[in-house]
């Protein structure tokens, strides 16, 4: 039983599955200061999932890096500070007119 839990934990560690709101949105990989994120955007919002393995990353630095990853991937500014935790960062976007 313990072996199966270990296998499931390892499989989930590299997970890049978006939340339901971002299903089907194309992902862009972005590296910021050693952290790699998979960024998806839709309807004026974005989600950055940290996919790099890091030992106990701090929440504030992950939010900062995730926000920068969202800026780089979308070309948009953030409407406010990014939100989230050490795994998933979300933000509302302010995009230039196209």
C-alpha cells in the first residue's frame, strides 16, 4: 500500500493540469529566476502552475515569480497583486488593445 502512495505522489508532483476555468487553454512554459511555470490565460485572467521541483519555495517569491511568468507569457500587465500559493498563481489581466 505504501508503495502505491509513493507512486501516486511522484506522479502528482509533475502535474500540470489546469483548473476547470482554464481547461483547453493553450499552455506556455516560462522560466523566471529558476522557477518554471505553465501559464494559461482566458477571459482576462491567467493561471501559472509551478512545474519545477524546488525545496520549500517561499510563498511571496513564488507569487512574484508567477506574476512575472504571467506577464511574459501574455504580454499583459496585472490588475493587482497575484494570488495563490507555492503551486498555483492566478491574476487578473490588463491587456493592451489589439
